[in-house]
């Protein structure tokens, strides 16, 4: 099957390095956050990168579902909170995600319907289904 889109990002240095796309359009420093023993910096970290990607992808899926069903809204917003959690299975860590979606211009019940549709459609949601604890809330 031919990919609709692909991109490649390279990391050097792990949590204390950098990430860049091969075309250098995307280029960020990466640092361990203070909560994990790092120093305060303006560099990003893997959890922020994942949260950014997931929130953007989920909101795109939400807007797609609304448009597909001819539902007009004022705006939509998705907040993704990514956590590193203890993993009892191997004494390591695992990721947890809390998504909060807000749709300006829809009542709560209708908004929940489209958020649920987006969650089943979103490529990020599909990719981590069964592997990552995800909660989805409509606010």
C-alpha cells in the first residue's frame, strides 16, 4: 500500500540531544525535564512532542468528522496531557494520556458523539489502542 505521507525525524543524544527532520524544517533541542532529574531549559522532551502530535492529530480527526457530518462549529480545541507512569510489569515506565476536547458551538451530548467518532478515527488513537491508557473527556 502506498503511503499518503511520510516523514523522518532523527534524534541524537536521547533525552539530552536534539531532533531534526531530514529537510531541517523541524529542528529542536531535547532535554530531560526537571521532574526526571534534568535542568530547567527551553528545550522540549519526548512527552511534549507526543502530546503535540496527538493533540493536533486528534483535533484534525475531530474536525474531519464534524465536516463529514455537515456539523458547523465555532472552534475546537484538544488538550493532550502525556504522563510517564510506573510500569509494574517490568519495573520501568509507560505512557498514559488524558485528552480533553472542547467544541465551541455544540451542546455537551452532541460534542461527546463527535469526540467518540474522532477517537475511533484518529491515527494516533488507533496506533496506541490497547497499549496506552487513554482517557477522553469533553469539556
